[in-house]
C-alpha cells in the first residue's frame, strides 16, 4: 500500500515472451532490430497467448511503458505498423465470432436480465470461492483494474454534448472525484494488499493467460481508434451494466473469506457506483452518441457483444481450471499466504 | 459538481422503471430517523424497495426469469 501511495510507481519490467511474435516485439523494444513479419502474424491464433501478449506490449507504451524502454517507442512508425497488423486478425475474429446484435438497445437489454441460477465466475466465487481463487482472480483482473478507466478516457475528445458530459462525469467518479485515495485503481491496489498480492502496476501480466489479456487489449483497441468510438462506448456500457450485481457477489466472497476491509470495500463501492454509472452511460453516453451519430448503432452493439464474448472466454478458462482443482494462471502465485487472512466473525 | 443553493434547481430524473436519479451530494432521511449521505455527482435512489443497499439502487429492480440467461 505504501509503495502505491508514494507517487508514480516505477515502470514494469517486460514480461517473458510466449512465442515468436511477443519475443520479437519485446526484442525490438530492447533495441534489437527485427520486428515480426506479416506472414508470422497471419499464422498466429488471434486469441492466442503470443499475439495477445505482443499486442499488450504495443499498447502498454501508451500507458506506463516498460522499464528500460525508451518512451519515444510509443510513436515508432515500424512498431505502429506491426501493432496494426496484430490488431487486424484480432478485430476480424471478433467481428465474425462475437457479433450477435445489430442495435445497441437490443444488445444492452439482454444484459439487464439477471439469471436466478447464474453460473459465471462471480457466482462461483460467491458460493465456493476459496482464498486462492480470489487471489488468482484479483491477480488477473489487476491488468485492467490498476489502470481502471484509463482506456476509456481516450474517447472523451471524440464525443460531444450529452455523451461527452456523461462520460466525463462517470470518469470523474472512476478517478476518485478529486480524492486520490478514492481513485478506483488505487482502491484496487489496496484490495491487492489485503490479499497479500503485489500491487505494482503490471506485475501479474506474466501470470495472466491470453483470455485475461484479450479483455484488456479490447479496451485499448477500442480506446485508441477514433474509428471504433462507438464500440468503446458499447464496451463501457456493457461493463457498467454487468458490474453492479457481479460486484455484490464478489463483495460477499471477500467478506466470507475474511479478505479484509479494502478488498470488500472495492466491490461494495462498485455495487452502488455502477448502479449509477449504468444509468448515466445508457441515458447520456449511448443515447447522446447515437443522437449525434446514429450510424454508430451497430458499432455500439458490436462493442457490447465483443465484451461479452471475451468475458465468456475468460470465464470458461477460469472455471474449467478451478473445477479441476487447478490454477487458472500460467504460473501459480509464488507467495502462499496464510490460508485465512482476517477470519470474519 | 455541487451547486450554490439557489443558483439553479437540482435535477431529478424520474424514469418509469428503475431508480430515481438525483444530482448529488444528497442526504437521505430514512423511516427510522437515521440519515445516510452520498457525495457522488449523481445518486440512484431505489424505488422498487428491493435494494439490499437501500436507499441506494443496487440494480435489484432487474427482472429475474425462471431460467438462466440463454447462451
Ligand atoms: Fe470503477
Ligand atoms: Fe463504474
């Protein structure tokens, strides 16, 4: 906690590579010459570890960068060309695999139905999650939550009117409404400390599978391209709409396991905050955007669908591993804390 | 986000379904006399009385079908 509180943390180390693409991008960032050629990118699985990590490396240059990597690499034309070549198969696979709705309203309405006998990750964690499950979950989610709301801030200059005002208001809340200790990314770092995880930015990328990286790469892809502003808004609406009930289950899981006050608080806060955010995003951001730019209706729907699709892939991986009693991570967590942290009475 | 009193009326959005949206900060006096407050720029007040975080909305107004969501 102290480490995070002391201003800007150091840049993360480059994570270990997972194949030829991620190896050559990482090598290029370390001043080696060769970048992957387009044929190699075409051969890679769009949702696989190698392509997703290579994409993650390219995107992180726009956030916090990496230790020992020149900040100017962010605008290196060769690297941007490779990033575009990595994005193409990812986006194409999403367009063919994930698209289910033509209209934003239809896609979002479907998310409002809460199954009584739900069986997602948050249901599992609420009902039978043990400490090690919650630690694995938090470690993988930290790839996003330690930069919570950042990928979405890029859409602000691309919006106008109600959409812009609504988006800025929600982002203001995500960024702590003027209080550093309430910034959601900081609250997540505190949650990690409660779970005896390392809250350093980017620390658990090495352990996160392709499915966990893909969920975050999606946000960066949508956030960095003005052409995908509709999809970014749809993605954000999907996250805010599904978050509140899921957060309630996670708060219960944290409480039951005795994870600690900050761990519970992060999810309690999201129950209430996202019940509000959902309303603002739907009424002001989505409706406002489509009033200004009705031609983006299909893109908003695609953003919702792509989010659900990648979240489901992540859920499948986590639940399959956990039901088999195995770690869902590429490398199981090194530190083994006490089996119970702060037992609740 | 807070306004100087009297500068302009506080906006409340009252949809037919779902919570009342009230510009924050707000203080809510509950039936038993206790007061709860929120500094959020906007709060969602539960109107269906099913919220487990009452008076704040926790999305419990959503419909629950008999079966799970079809995949
Ligand atoms: Fe948040
Ligand atoms: Fe939110």
